[in-house]
C-alpha cells in the first residue's frame, strides 16, 4: 500500500537536511518505535528533525510524490499510540523546533514552535508574571505541539479549561505540503470556519503544526493546596459536587482512590500523609487575595467535614506544594513500579456521575479478577482508570483487556460520558470510537480527513482506518 523508503528518497532528503537531521540506522530507531502506550511498538524506516516550516513542507511533498507515510512526533509521551509509525514510514520529530519565539506582554500572547516542552513554556511566562494554565501531568516531557494535537488537559481544567481554550493562531503544513497560517494575536476572530478548532485534537492526522500563538492570563498571586482524606470514596466525590454547587471554583480538584494511595506509598517507600485513607482529594485554590483564599478553604472544609472528612492539610509554601504535586504527577510511575504494564483509560463523565462510575468499575475489576486503580480530575469528570497486569499471563491479559475496556467505555457512555477526555483515540481506541460517536459524525470526520489528506499519508491508522 505504501512505498518503502529507499536510497533515492534518502538522497533527495539529504539535499536539504543536514546529517544531524536524519536517522537511518535501525539501531537508533528504538526511542521512536513507541510512545507511553504499553505493548505497541513499530519501527520507522526513517526519522527526520526539521528545523523550520519549509523543511517540514519539503519532507511532506516528497512523501506525497513517493507515497510513504509521515508521522509527526513531539515528546512521545502520548498514551494512545498516536506517534507510533504503525505502517512504518518517516517520523517527523519536531524536537529541534523548540524555540519560544516571543512573549508579548502588551497583548498577553506567546508565540512558540511546536517542540517547546510545556513545563518550559510555563516557567518562561511565569517569570514575566503571566500564566499558561493547561498543565498535563506529563508537562516535563510533553510538547506544546503534542498538547495541541491531543487537545491535552490537566488538573487546572476545572477553572481554566484545556489547551483548546488558549490557541488563537497557528501555522501548519497540510498533508500535501502547503504552508498555511490561521488566526493571530486576536482575542476574537469570526472569519470563516474555525480551522483552529478543527486542528486542535486532530491527533496529527490533518496537519503538522509548526507555529502556535497562545493566549496568556495574569499569574494569580496566591496559591494554596489542600489535601483532604476521606474514609469513604463516594463521600469524597459527593463533596466535589457540593463544592461546585456552593459556587466555589477551585483551580483543581483531583481524587485518588485507595489503590492509588497504596501504590504511591509503596513507590516512595516512606510514610505519606493520610496513607490509610480510602480516598484523597487534592484541591487547589488561587487568586489575588490571601484572605479570599482562606475564606474559601474554610468553606471547603465545612463541606468536606459534612461528608465525613476527618482531617485537612493546607500547603501554601512553594516547597510543600511542589512535593504534593510531584506525588500526584508520579502516580502513573507508582503504578508501573507495581505492574510494568498498566492499561490507562481516561474516560470522562458528568461530574455528578463519578461515584456511580467508580463504584461500577470496582465491580468490573472484581468480575475480571484484575486490580484497578482510579485517580484523576474529579473536578471535570475525567477519571483515569488504570488496569494493572501484574502477574496475569500474557494470553489471559490479551483476552481480557479488550472486553474489560469495552465494558468500561460502555459504562461511561451509559452515564452520558465519552471514551476519552484528554488522551485521544490514537491507535489504541479506534475500535471503540463508535461506542460514543455516531456513524454520521464518523463519516463526516472521514470526509474531512480525505479533504486534507487525499493520499492518506499523514499518520495513517490513527483515529480510524
Ligand atoms: C505520566 C503521564 C501523564 C500524563 N498526563 C496527562 C494529563 O494530565 N493530561 C493529558 O492531556 N495528557 C496526559 N498524558 C498524555 C500525553 O502526555 C499528552 O497526550 C501530550 O499532549 C502528548 O504530547 P507529546 O508532545 O508527548 O506528543 P506525542 O506523544 O509525541 O504525540 C501525540 C500525538 O500528537 C501528534 N503530534 C505531535 N506533535 C505534533 C505537531 N507538531 N503537529 C501535529 N501533530 C503532532 C502525534 O502525531 C501524535 O498523534 C500523560 C502521559 C504520561 C506518560
């Protein structure tokens, strides 16, 4: 179906790429053969590292001429196999296009190349009193381009939304090699279809994003984190709905179930706060007045106490806060220390349905005799259901995971949810897309794909065949 990449193609690439911009040795392909989705590995035939948009366009034009697949890649931290070259071909790694081009404090905008690491961008704008809120837990390794492609979110989505809410301008290269600019440093833009909205979340299947303009907001002056233990996870989640009902909007409301707390305790190998609890809530409040924040956490404590919370720890100094969040961000690593293979699902349901969802998932875990740990963004209904392989033999694991996954997705859909809240469909979930997406919608998506990519060379095999 696709042409193999041969010497003729490589020689043509070498006419405009330097030797440090091409990898052709199979031994060096390892890092590019997988992302963070366990068990999916395909080797590319070539990896290239363009340094500018023009080079991206020239590689794509060659791919069209010779009919080989191209796969955009950022930090490789995806959890659905999005950057894995399932049909071989050429990976276009954006890691050398990693410059912050301009922080414009007059317009509260930042212009970046796609390979900028999300955490690096956040630190750079914060030094100027500005704030880029989307905070995927992988922000030390993932790239802004990958965040756009996945529509990434993070704990702060409750108050600040996700990546899509910050993109105001884009430069991209189409799958036929044209360079296109849309939007700009604009707070409003109503000219024609919203192509930015279409490309954010398109999982590297419609275009390669080469420059991004993001909206910034002023950095809140005060931030406090609360760690609240519960002896009943249902009550922990119910208190989340009450907090929102009381018109309090924290910047994050994260929850960890018993299995996740246990895994983290085992991982750090030292006592952790409230380690015997059935559930933890981590709530972050931010704003420009310390008094207002203190008033809010008093109110939150009153609500949580009513729902059986027995204690509270308040972290308002930066070191303690950092430790708390490092813990939260290392949860997946904690689970991987117990079970190197962890199947991570990131369903989303209406906030109020979380208790019913988690209760049913625990039952499913018992039915399939597999350990399941749940944690995630309670404030926005996005739960990470982590299925641990542990000692389960490979053949049993391959037989049970598709069935269990389907049950979990059907449960989410029954409760009015979706099969993914932030990790995307990629390769891992394409067989399940129709569980929550109508045929009409899927057909429209396929037609859009065809318009952008008539030769189907950009990231084939992702979202749908
Ligand atoms: C420990 C851990 C925690 C995580 N926590 C979160 C979280 O809190 N929230 C969340 O949303 N996700 C999370 N993720 C998932 C992952 O980090 C995100 O999906 C992230 O956005 C991927 O970015 P990346 O640069 O690593 O992209 P990659 O994995 O390299 O690629 C992801 C997709 O984007 C495409 N792509 C990459 N760059 C471009 C580009 N310039 N143009 C077009 N397409 C492109 C690729 O083709 C692929 O389809 C987590 C992952 C891990 C391992």
